């Protein structure tokens, strides 16, 4: 992967133009119900952008940051995280099917981890479906470990943040 081919950009679900663009991207990614279920199991198929935003981006009183990764000015990946008292909670990591296996998820997670350090948070958590083996393997490779078997479908993973 040539990192010069990719750019990271913050987006905001409260900006109309950002929403217009990300809605189009997400509608394409979530045409497959399995993909939607792996990324956001509490949403129903077919994907509805307004449900996505209202359930995840406007009900939280904690600040949420969303970052996209672009290739040739086209969004090919997305991640969001919520800043909490002593941690950062990562969610909605997705890479376009055509761009998987190139290290882009690692790039996005690395950005969140650097923000964790800058904001002086002690650790990062995330929830992942037990059946999402690809994601679990990625997180384990990046140093995350199972913290809690939240329920029958989900596990919580955690990574203590230490200085690089």
C-alpha cells in the first residue's frame, strides 16, 4: 500500500454536505444485508440513513468523531469513535469490499489510537459480533483482547493505550 494514495478526513453527521456524500456511500455498502448486520446489528434491512444517524450519532451526549479514508477523492472506508471519561469507544469500522486487505482498516484504527494518546485516554474499547471472525482477527493482530463476552452475539474488546 502506498499511503500517499489515501487521505484521511473528518466528517460530521451534522453537516448537510457530509451527510449527502456519506449517505450515498453507505447506501452502496449496505446493499448486502449481511454487511449491514456486521457493522450495525441493531439496524434492520433495508438500510435507512436517517435511522443510522438518529440511533448512533444524535442520541449520544458524548462527542463523536467520524473519519473517512479516501482513494482518489472517493470514500473507501469509515470509522467513528466516541470520547468517554477515561476511554475511547470505537465503532462503525467498514472498508469498501474492493479495498479490503490493503491495510486501510489498520490505518483508520491507528488514527483513532493516536487521538486516544493525544486526548490522554487510557484505553480503547469496541464491540464486535462473535461471528465477525475477520474483524476479530484484525483487532487481535492490532493488540486488542477480549474484555467481556457482552451477550450471546457480541464480545467487547479492549486495548490499553501506551505511548508509542
